[in-house]
């Protein structure tokens, strides 16, 4: 992608050998590398042929070469998800954002049918600079979160559900029609896209701050 | 329909003359009569030719011959709606239920993007025996209400919205995929159907209670 | 969920180990437990590691700890289904309702193409307090039942069919557009949701009756 | 079209002048002529410029030159429809079949939500040689009729309905997925197509009978 | 189904054991039996446990007990299909019609992209009393056949195709929108339904002819 | 667009004033100009304020400044359409191609339901270098034409039809799924796009021929 | 909405009187007010009854009470759109962002079919802190912009187009499936939502910078 | 197909034995033969039984008997694709065109998110006589290419993507709605169709050139 950002491989439909080949080619350029949609079996084969990779099993991702990042210097990205089946997508988002140098806080299993869990987090929620809200089925969580917070919400519909869910269509349409302002949507199951976007939104503030940090000691 | 229940006319696409003719024919049998989807202009013409009808302008309904009903003897039906554009459908539901002899309580404009309004009603919400929850756009309100209460929730999607709303499809799919148990769904904009169903659910308890109310003073 | 109601696990996409872990965690709280979408093989593995569970093979459900319920004290829930392929969904509804303490009566294989079977049940049908009507293909059964009875009908479309059925879409749309009042709809194949809703509708009356038949002044 | 059959004009989107021109051109060949989708105003203008046409207002059709047909010599086509809003489509079918020389019997307003009306016709229904069954909303009527009779059923979905009806899609899908054998489907609102097809199915028998009626007295 | 017609089993999703059980139960009543959607492996298992069944491998059907039928006494049903992948559906239609006592003539591989094949059949096509036209992909064949012949055409869309075919939707919509009158449509891949309907349309004429064939020599 | 090609204005949703302004701005550069989707009333207003424009009423197009083109030097583009309602789209294609300097031959009203008309043109059809085939309803014509000819076929679905036509979707899907090779598709009602593409395909040959025609007598 | 942000009214489907009433009620609280989807005629009526409002005719918006904002202190929001028909949506976004205190730069008419226009802006594009990219038809512009820039891109599909555009569905799906990371999507025609989101993303940086430029040790 | 063109077999859903049988039958007529959708395993089995076939593994195609073609004599067909997952479809197109005697130039991995790669090819792109542009996901590449070149563009959507891609629907709709003139579309994943069409467009010029190439040295 661009200076300082990782190279990304979409693993779906690629063999372990193909992914390994791409990684080795990218490695030559010294890039940080991130591969998505890699199941455990494929991961093992790739790691056997490319040393130094880390496997994030819930996120189904492989990462390579994360250089130390000063995580103190940015706002926090909060990743919320509705149910336990949404966790893989939420983790894809969280690991992506972390790998791009951001502090990430996870709140999983805070679906709208048990609102008290979400409401008990109200104060903590106000601390983030950007939100990633992951939900399947009816996809109502981003609307509710969007009503509780004042910063940007990135909504990620998942394909979790059945019947009239139509593989995530219900959640997608729900999120696009949210009546809470400040919410935008990425593709169904696109945790990577949400993590990446949250990172560059969060990055924004950093850039501003940088010109300033020369004469202050802000820990932001 | 059946003994004690009103005869119903679906006014959409019928002329004032046609509706008036049907009403007069029904009147002969002494039925209570209810006509839906009647705009103000059509209502005026019908009322001019059939004396004794009442027009409910927000609900766009005409009613005739409501006999006195002992409203004390049943649970309360609560009708909630998300936004002001959903009011006509919510009113169609409320007037139908009232016309069938039920006590109805309205909570309009309690959409999920301003959750505090809904939450401030929490205690009052626990008092109903059945809920009608009307929402357009993303249709998230029934999920949230379903999570807060323990009695049956009838969800009514409305065609309010634009773009990826596809005339109520987004709200409909959202409601069908709710993760809150105890929720079922009627057709888009079908306030009448929701009011009718709420009435026969509420009726259920009455029947039970009636045989009992002879030796207690339960105000339920 | 709530006091007196079972904890519910959606088994689809969870491994036997994951389901068993969740059950053991819930068990600690002494809850009744119900798990849906559990095939025979998975069920065997779970039962091997959690003693005391009962497997309902047609319903593909596991239940644990059902306390004795006085089934006399409530109305009857009738579960009807159109064809033999709809039985698993109908059983999911029936077992859920039974597990929540309701008397359930099953009428399977009463599809509209052989109307005489359904009509021969006419008198018996009048005895229920709520109906669950399960159908795939064109999903016409709830409309017909809705026309024959006066109590609430919960319609459950199934994904049974092929071609222009689009995995249950045809049945779903048919049921949403029913011209019989008193019918509402849950998600395609959502037997659990229908059983749960029927239980709380039926509960309505029970609560009234029960607290009263003891000759008290409960304000419930 | 073919020998003995009428020429047909689809009036939708054509001006009165255009329709009149086409009619006059066809008239030159001495054909029987039938025009569909002609509203009252347009009809008046056409009749003013082409003498001898008959307007069928409910069917929204114009016909010209119907030669005497020996209606005795064929089976009866029965046209059923569910609700009063379906009548225009049912009439389009009925007038088409009559204009092609068939005896037609109408049973309007026999929808499935009031099954008794349909059932009371059972004996009379057995007398037809082919059925045209017109329904909007959930489109369940052809399934029910198909289960009651043994001759071919032509199902005509109408665009009557709202919300999840999607302009007739719900009825169309329902009819295509019917579990009653012996049913086939034409396009939404295509009364003409159904009437035409019923005529050539009925014609089938006629052809047989005709060659025969010279030396038998078959009343079929 | 009805007097003289076969009992029919839809084999999809049923085990060999389930199908065999149903067959044995039906056999008790002495019915002719027909089972569809039976693959070769399942067929072998069923035949091993129910003696006397015949397997039609291309049609994927099992039949039992076909009584001798006097095939001379009816019109011919012609079954046309577009491509070699449509043959299983076409055979399902053809075997069904034959099993119900009809003479059937097959014209396979007469798709519209090689029109000359179809046109070379023109004279022979005029001899049928009803047509079953099976096509996938764009489903244009029934329109073309409908334009060439004067008897009823039953169009059967198949799920053959890929991409924007959407599993037969393209062919289905094409057939429903045909501009050739005299065409109606059954569900995608519903060869059985088409065969059954063709049989009862053809039956129509038979009934007429039969009473007559005693004193004429009609060759129809 | 590019050197030698006209500037194009899409008139839909623009006022006469807006179109006239755009035309005058373009005129400054000396371009040939073509405006589509201009109804008669709007055309009159534009022509009143921009002198020299020609209105093509059936095509609903305005053109300005067509320089003389040597039509001899190219192949012929044939434009076929199925029914009279498709003519406006077919004319949009034809006028566009002519305005870009091509010889165009029209064959309107050659739909597949009356195949003989199309077949009688067989020899003449072989003379074109590219075909534009316009059809609504089931959109079968391009498949049939594609099977009869050996040069490129540009298929144009129209929104002509009703019901399950879904505003041209049926025709579009049919054309995309054609089993005739050599066919590609443009957007519903996009006569302009088809005319433009046909022109640049035809242009291809011209370029070749031109460099050559100086020393040969090729009649192409 | 929240402290410092404007109150927003969605004008679609509300009468001038209703909008004016809402505005006056809001005015009582001293809020800045913004109303969308107000056509010229309605605007005039509202302005006649509520003094001090400003009408933005291309954006179809009314605003009231914008307090002076120090625009120097934030990044720039760039609003790009593909064609002239997309301008109203783009203006809705731009005016919203400006009204919320942001500097906005517009690049209209930079669609992908004339790529040179967009490419000539390359350097200028690098200066924004967030992008709003508005496009109808195939909606390709956000993908291309996303590939050229490194900051967040908010994609707004419009309903501009016809045929297979299906009222913006084509553009919406295109944007959701973008292969450029850093892009998220709002509802079709939702210029307001995009402007609002861009403002709170841009706000992010401002807040940081402001609190810092005062030489403090804010822990934000 | 036609003189000089190959016979084509669609391999999907056919067994190796069936394909081999068809090939041997065709071979008898001395045709060039091309089979698509043949995976490696099936290919091996076919090649074992039909000698002389060549397997193109990326294109998943088998070809037989390509006679020497004078590739000098035609324009060049350029095949572009967006991502590495689109290569199989692009190769199907390229091999088809080559097998039909055309010079083909491949530019793979030139997606719009990395526009510089495509732009660096600008000059080379101007040299083709026809383009095949293959893309999945949002399918934006044909619009961009269409804006850069002046010859016909054949757009091929692929099913590459996930979520709101709906198996290629997003790319298909995007391409149909392209605002670049000169673009037409074939079915999702239909590389063969695109290659065939490109060949007959390119053929156009050839025919002209051939008669000439005997006395000139045109390198076109
Ligand atoms: N899970 C994901 N969802 C969406 N896009 C992704 C995902 N993972 C990788 N990508 C994108 O896919 C591109 C790489 O695709 P490829 O060349 O096929 O490996 C990267 O540039 C990413 O932008
Ligand atoms: N078959 C089912 N259909 C719909 N919802 C279900 C089903 N089974 C369980 N649930 C719901 O799913 C929730 C549990 O989901 P989970 O936490 O993923 O196990 C429960 O609270 C139930 O409301
Ligand atoms: N209501 C109708 N629905 C469907 N097809 C019709 C209808 N009326 C006429 N047609 C067909 O349309 C053809 C005439 O179309 P046109 O040439 O446009 O008038 C006739 O041959 C009929 O087959
Ligand atoms: N990959 C492909 N996509 C679309 N059409 C194809 C493809 N391969 C072959 N065909 C067409 O399918 C026809 C052969 O189909 P079949 O008779 O089933 O082998 C040929 O005439 C080709 O036009
Ligand atoms: Mg918010
Ligand atoms: Mg609840
Ligand atoms: Mg009822
Ligand atoms: Mg029948
Ligand atoms: Mg015909
Ligand atoms: Mg061809
Ligand atoms: Mg970018
Ligand atoms: Mg171009």
C-alpha cells in the first residue's frame, strides 16, 4: 500500500504455496506483511516455509515483521461485537488496527438484545477516537452505539445468521439505513477494511499532533 | 371477520363511492366497521354519505358503531414508534386495537439513536401485556424493546426511509433477524394487522381473567 | 433470558466442545438449558461430556434440567406443519414450547393441497390458545389456518423447496402478505423463536389464571 | 395470431390514436379484434373513431366483431378470484376466453381467509374443464383450488397488495412453488394470457368433440 | 393424488430408508407409485428393499406398478429441450407423462442458437396436443416454440447456467414474460409438475374422445 | 468524447434551459452534438434557443452539425427490434450510429413469437458487419439472431413489459445468459450505448479498408 | 444531536408548515438548525414564516443561525463528484460539513470516464484530511480516488442512472466491494450523513490540535 | 459453430467420459475443438483417451488441432484483468481468442486501486483493435479503460469477491452502468464468450485486410 503501511494479502482461494510465494516476494522489499482469511491448516504450512510469521487464530490472520510502534501516541480504537459468532470478523479488524500501530480495546458480546451490558460501558465508550462495530443477524448494534457516542463509527455487517438474513444482507441494509449520524459501512465480513480505515482515521489526529509535539509533552 | 370483531375494509385503491357502498352493505348486518387507508378527502365524501362515522386523521381510518367496551378488564397494549414519519402506521395499529376494545398506551418518537428516551420509560414498559413496535429505516427498535421486556412484541416495519431502504425491505429483514426472542413480524406498513393481533393476544388473558374476576378485584 | 425461562444456545457453527463449555458455564447458575441446531453426532459428543442432557433427534435439540411443570394450568399450543420435510422445524418449535412448560399438540402433514385432512380437524383446532403453523414451498398453510381459527397464529416459513423458492423466500413473502388477520411471522426455519413466542403468549393467560386460582390479590 | 383466433393489441402505453390506427389496419383483414389495458377515457376516444367496438369496463378491454360462437360445444372455463381488487385481472381473463368462444363461469371473492365460501362451491367446481385462479397478496388460492379439483389450473398472480408483496412478486413465487400438482403460472396481472391459454386447452376437447358431434349427442 | 393417478414421492433430502418406508406404506393401497429426485445409489438401495420398481436413470426416477395403459387413445405430448444439460429435467417430465398413460415424443437438443434443428421439425411439431418445453440459460425456447405451434405450451425453466443465471431465475423470468400467447410456466427444474399437467391437459381430450371412440375411428 | 466523435448530452432530468446552455458551450468548440432523452416539448424549447438543431422524434434525440460523412466506406449496421414499443430505443441506437457516419438498416417488429418474419430476412441479415438487437419482455431476440449470423451482436434489453419483467430485468438476464456466442449486452434502454459501440466496431474495418482502398477495389 | 452540533430535520414528506413548526420549537433551545430535502417552493414558504434562514438551492437545504467558526483550525474536507446530476447530493454533503464549521473544497464533474481531469488534481488531492466521493451509475470514482490518496474516503452512491442501476443499487454495491482500502459507504443519496461523518472525522484532529496548541498537558 | 471456427464444449457438470465422447464425435468432422471449465484431473483423464489435446491449466481449457494461423494478419486483442484471482477468466478469454487465430497481449494485475500501473501502459493500450477487460469485486476497471481508449471494450465481470459482491452481481451491475461509451458486457465469468466476441470483432478487420495483404505490407 503506502509508506509505513503493511502489504496485505487476501488469502481466500489461494493455496498455502501461493500465499507463501507472495509473502517471500514482498519480504524482499522489507515490508510489514499481513495475510487475511488463512485457516489454521494453511497457516501452519505457510509458517513452515516462511520463518518469523505470527498466526492470530481467531482473526484467521498471519502477520510478519511488525516493527515496534509507539502506541502511546494515538487515540484508542474500540472494537465492539454483538455475538460470539461475530468474533472472527471483529478480531480481523482488531488485529489489523493493532498491526498498523494502534491501541485497540475489545468489547465482545454486547448485542442489543441484552442492552444492559452495553449501557454499563457507557463511560468507557466515550474514551475512544473511533469505533468499529461488528454485528450479524439484524445488525442493530451500530445504530445503538452511534446514538451513544460522538466519534466516527465504522459498521461491519457479518454473514452470521440464517434464513431472511441472506448471508449478511439484512445486517448490511440495516446499517446503511441507520438513523444515527456518524456511521458508515464496509462490506459484509470485511474486518480488515474496517481495521484499516479506523487506523487511518486515528492516524489523522496523530499527524496534527506531531507538528505540535515538538514543543509539548502531550502523551496523546 | 368473527363474532364481536369488526368488519374491515382496505380502502387503498377504492373510490369513496365504493367504500361507502361496502359500508352500507355491512351496516345492514349491524357490524362494527373499520376502514383503513382513507385519506382526508375521501373520508369527507364517505362521511357525507354514511352518517355516524368517526375519522381518525393520523391513522387515516374511519370507524363506525364502536359499542361501549369495558376497558378495565384487559391488559394494556403499548404502541411504540421510532420517528415521527412512522406515526400514521403506529396510529393505525393503536386505533385498531382501541376499536377492538383494548386500552392502548402510545410512546412515539423513541428511536434507538436517542436511547435515553426509551430507557427512561423502562419501568412503565414492564406494565404492558403486549407491545406493538413500529419502525422504518433500519428497524432496530423491536430488537431493543424485545431485550427490555418479557411479553410478546409485534414488530411493524414501515416504508419510511430512502435508498438502500428499498421501501421498507431493510426494516423488514432487520426485524425478521432479530436476536431478541419473543418478537414476530407483520407486513411493511401493516398497522392494522399488528393492532388486530395484539387485540387477540390481549383477549386471551381476558378470557382467562374473566372467569376469575368474579371473585377477585385484580385490576389487571 | 429471564427468570424462569431457559438459557438458549444456538448450536450452528459451534463445535461440540464449544457448546459443552457454554453449557457447563450456564449450569453453574442452575439454569434450565436448551441448545438448538445440534446434529446427532455433535449431540453424542456433548452428552458424553455433560451428563443429564436429553437429545430430541427430530428437533435437533438438547435440553437440560427441565423442572416439573404443571401443564394443566395453561392453554394448549397447537403446532401444525404442511409436509414431512417441515417436521424438524415444527419439532424445534414444539420442544421449545414444551420445555418452557406448555402443553403442545402436534398436527403434522396437513398441507393445503390435501385440504380435507385440515378440515377434518376443524373442531379440535378451536381448542388452542395459540397456533404455530410451519410450512415451506408456497407457505399457504398459515393463511388457511388463520381463516379457520380466532386465536393468534405464528407463521414459520421453512427453507423446504427448490427453484423459485429461493431457500424459503417464497414461503416467507407469502406469510407476510397473508390476507388472514391474526397472523405474524418469524424468520425462515426459526422454530425456536416461534416456540418461545407461543410460550410467552400462552404464559400471559396462565399467569393471570394461576395467581388467581389461588384466590389472592396479586397485582400481576 | 392464427386462424379463427382474434388479433390482439396491448393498449398500455399506446395513445388512443395509435390503437385506433392499428385496429383499422387489422379490420381490413376481417379479423376479430381484442385490445387490452384500455382505460375508460381512451376507450371512448377509440370507439368514437372505430364504430362497432364493445367496451368491457371492468376488464378494461375493447372487442370488435365477435362472430357468433356455438358455446354449447365446449367445456366450461371457471374463473375464480380471491378479492375484489383482483376483479379487473379476472375479468380480462374471462372476457378473453368468452371472446374466443368459450363458456365462462365466474366465482369472485372466494379467498382462502374465508374458506367456507370456496368449500361451499366444491360440487360446482368439479364441473369445469379448466380453471383460471387469480389472486394477489400471498397468492394461496391456486394451491387450495388445485387441491380440490382434478383439471388444469392456470394461476394468475396480481400486483394487488403492498409492502413485502413487491408488486406481485410474493403471489408469483407462491404460485410457482405450489405443492398442488396440475398448476402452472402466467405473468403477474396477465389475465389475457390466462384466458387465451384456457381457451386453447378447452379447444383441445372441442376439436375432438367437433368431428364427433355430428354423430353423437355428447353434452360435454 | 386422485383416482387413477399415481402417488408421488419427492425424494430430495429423504434417505433411501425413508423413501422405501413411504413406498411400502403406499403399496398397501395398491397405488401406482412414482418417486422423483432419486440418484443412482439411493435407487439401488430402495430397489433392494422394494421389489418390482423400475429405475429411470436420466430422469432420476423410480416407478412401481404401471398398469397397462392404452396409449392409442390420447394425443401425443411432445417434450423439447434446449441443451444436453437440460435432459434430466426433460426426462422427469417425459417419464411422468408416460407413467400417467400418455404417448410422449422427445426432441432434445433443439436450442434456439441452432434454430435450423427446430425449424426442420416444424411439421412434426404440429401433431402434438400439448408441449413441454425445457430450457436453462436464457430460457428462450418456449417463446420460439410458442410462436410455431397452436396448442398449449408448458415451459420448464432449468437451473442450468451460471453467473447472471442465478440458478434458473433468468430462464424463469424469461418464460414468464414470453410474448407468445399460450405459454404457462412451472417452477425451476419442475419436470414432474410439467409432466403431470401435460397429462391432465391431454386427459381432457381423452375423456371426450373415449366416449366417442366407440363409434368413430378418430385417429386423434 | 474523442476526435471526430460527437459530444453527447444525457437529457433525462435536465431542463430545456440546462440542455441549451450545455449545447451552446460545446458549440464553441465546433463539436458535433447529440442529445438523448429529449421529449418533444423540451426539444421545441431547445431548438428555439439553439438554431440549426434537428429533432428525431421517435428516437427522442436532438443532433447538431452533422458534417457530411462518406457512408460508402463502411459496412452496414443492422438494427432489429422485437415489438413496436421497443422502437424508441432502437431509433436511439440507429440515429446515434448514423450520426457517427454509418449506414444503418432497420428491421423493426421481427419478434420471436412470429419467427417467419425474421426468417424471411435470413439472406439480407448476412450482409451486415454488426447487429444491434433490441427487445423487451423476455428478450429472446438476440439469442435467435445470434444463432443466424456470424458477426458481432449488441443486445439491448428494454424496459418494455410488466409484472415479472421488473422494468427490463427479465430481458437483461435473458440476454446475458444467451447460449449464442458473439453476443454482448448494454444497459436496459441504452440505445445510445449500442449505437456508439456499433459505430466503433464498424469503424474498425473502415480504418483497415481505407489504407487499402487506394490500390484495390474491395466493395466492402 | 449533541453539544455544538446542529439540530437536523429530514424534510422529505413533511409539509412546509410541519417543518416550520419543528424549526420554531428547536429555535427555542438556541440550536443551530439544518433542514434537508427542501425544494425551492417549500423553502420559500418556510422562510416566510421563520425569519433568518438561508436557502442553499443546489443542496436543497435550509440553515439557521450558523455561529462564526474559526475555519483555520481544521483540515480541509474535499468533496468530489462524478457527474453534474450528482451535484445536489454532493452539495448536501458540502453544505452540511461547512455548516458544522469545516473548510470544504469542491471538485465536481471528475468522473472516471474522463480520468485526465481527476489525475490533473493529484497534487491538490493530497492536501485533504478526509474525502467525500459522490457517484451514481457504476459508482467507480471512490475506488479510483481511494487508490490515489491516503486519508479516509467516504463514498456516497447516488440514485443517478437508469435500467440496471436499480435506483442506486449498482453504485452502492460497487462502493461496498471496492478493492481500495480506506473507503466506507453511506446510504444512497445520503449527502447529509457523509458531510456529518466527515465533520466528526475532521473534528478529531482539531480537538487534538487545539487543546495542544495552548501548551498544556491534556491527557486527551 | 461456423466455417473456420472451433467446436466448443462446456465442460462444467460433464464427466471426463462424456467430454471425451463428444470430442471424438466432433473429431470425425475434422473440426478444431475447444473445451472449457475442465479441471486438471478431468483434463488428464480426457487427454489419456483422446490423443493430441493441449491443456491450458490456468484457463482450465483443452484444445485440439489448432491449425497454423497467420497471426500477422490481424489487429491485437488486449486482455486486461484487475487482480490475480481474475486470471482464470482472463486466460479463458485469451486462450479462446488465440485459438481462433488472434494475436493476444495480456496485462494482468492492473486494478484501479493502483492506477499508476494502468496509466504507465497508456501508450501501449492505444495499439489494440479490441479490449477484453476482466474484473471482480466492484468491477470498475472497464469504466476506467473505456475512458482511456477508443476501440471496443468487452467487459467481463467475475465472481471474485465476497459479501455484498453476491457472486459477481456487483461487478456485473457496475459494468452495465458504465458511463464510458464503447463498453458492452458478457455474463459473469464468461471468458469464453468475451474471447469469441473479440475474435469476431477483430475478424472484421482481417477480412478486409486479407484480400489486401497479398500486395501490401500492412503490419496491422
Ligand atoms: N479480508 C479482506 N477483505 C477485503 N479486502 C482484503 C482483505 N484482505 C486483503 N484485502 C485486500 O486485498 C488486496 C490483496 O488482494 P490479493 O492481491 O488478491 O491478495 C489488498 O490490497 C487488500 O486491500
Ligand atoms: N434456532 C434458533 N433460531 C434463532 N435464534 C436462536 C436459535 N437458537 C438460539 N437462538 C438465540 O440465540 C441466542 C444464543 O446465541 P449464541 O450466544 O450464539 O448461542 C439465544 O439467546 C437465542 O435467543
Ligand atoms: N394484457 C396483455 N398481457 C400480455 N400480453 C398481451 C396483453 N395484451 C396483448 N398481449 C400480447 O401483445 C401482442 C400485441 O402487442 P402489440 O403489438 O404491442 O400490440 C399480442 O400478440 C398479444 O400476444
Ligand atoms: N465457458 C463457457 N461459457 C459460456 N458458454 C460456453 C462456455 N463454453 C462453451 N460454451 C457454449 O456452450 C455450447 C456448448 O454447450 P454443450 O453442448 O453443453 O457442451 C457452445 O456452443 C458454446 O457456445
Ligand atoms: Mg453518534
Ligand atoms: Mg423480550
Ligand atoms: Mg384468524
Ligand atoms: Mg389438482
Ligand atoms: Mg402458440
Ligand atoms: Mg452468432
Ligand atoms: Mg487510499
Ligand atoms: Mg472508450
